[in-house]
């Protein structure tokens, strides 16, 4: 594997900025700058403040409920005012289990609409669909080639879901799901990732993969061989909300509120009528 594969993908632009950067490059090729800054100028360059980057997403499966809102989306509204934020609909994660194509397409649009209705501002945050940026899958494949299978076998969510469904009903995508999640995060050189308690193990895998790639394909030895050297990926830190990160099920106080729970009585969905919410 060539280090250049990681170097090119890890420098991928934010989806919101890509078109504008392309236009700027075209303009620079047509316009010659005629101004110069002399050594005697009294003006000093204004220092630029680079915001830390936060990346997060929600699957467009089931109904978005209060657990999703208080555990993720509500916090995004505050984060977009402080950080460089990327919030996306992770539709590729949604196909790890059986799905209906038309329903998934409809749910993807509905999820995007809920993001905006809850206060996510496209002028402050990048909002996009995961599958629309193919670099997510490309980086996942490269990361998969450096991920020990033993790391994935330890993932608790995979063990639980495969035990319930049975080996014959579980696809490989459910096993490699954490690698795609790592790709989602590392692709944009994220500084922080908002996570709930159940996602901390997946973020730890992401951190381990970033350090593994940096060790294998970064550093001085690869620079001497003509590679990029140095650090390939930032190692992201978890951003856990002080409260509301884990909203419990209405029917099972030991389990968190979940979109995949069979009973709709176990959760309060964002789009539920007001009367239904009071009844529950």
C-alpha cells in the first residue's frame, strides 16, 4: 500500500467548500494579481483563527426520537456556533441491515429536514448525505487493509446484533461498520466527535486506527522514501455532553431509547403528534 493513498484522501475538502475552491482555482488562472506588499508598509497581517472541527451524523432509519434530539441534534445547534461543523446523514451505515430502497431515500430527505427544523444552520455547518461523498468508502477500504480482524471481533454492538440475528442473517458490513465510521471521522481531520456512551468503543477504534496509520505510513522513515511523512491523520477526541447523552427507553429503564426497538411505545418520536407524546 502506498502512503500517497492516505495522503490524498485525508486532504479531502469539506463538501461545502469544494465547489467554491474549484471556482477560485479557475479565477486565479485567469486573473493576474498586480498588487504588492512593500517592506515599508505599516499594515500587519491579521492573524486568522482556525476553528476546531467537529463531525457527527445520524442514520436515516426508523424514526428520530427524543434520544437522538437530546443526545445529538440539540448539541449540534450549540456546537455550530463554536466549531467548524460537519453534520451528515449516514445512509451507508443504514444498509448494514435489510432495508427498503424507496423508504431509505424518503427517510434520508426527512432526516435532513429534521436537522434544519431543529436549528442546524447550513450557513454555519456543512449538511450533506454520506453516500454523496465517495471518499468515505474509498478511505474505508484503505483503512480495512490495516485493521486487524481481532479489533473488529471485540466490538460489542456486532456481538449483540449477530447473536440476536444469527450468523447466516448477518452481513460482513455489520462487522466492518466501525471502519466506515472511522473513515467518516478521519477523512475530515476531525478534532472532536460528539458521542454517546454506546459509541465510545467505536471512537476508540477510530483513534487506534489513526495512530496505526500514522505509525505505519507517517514519520521520518516514509519521508526519506519520498512519502508525506509526519502525521497522516489527526487523532480525534470524544465530545460527550454533560447531560442528556443517554435517554432511556419508556418501556425498559435499563435500555436506551432506540429507533430499532420493536415497540413504538418505547420512545417519543420527534414527529409524533402532541397528544401521543402526552399519553406516553
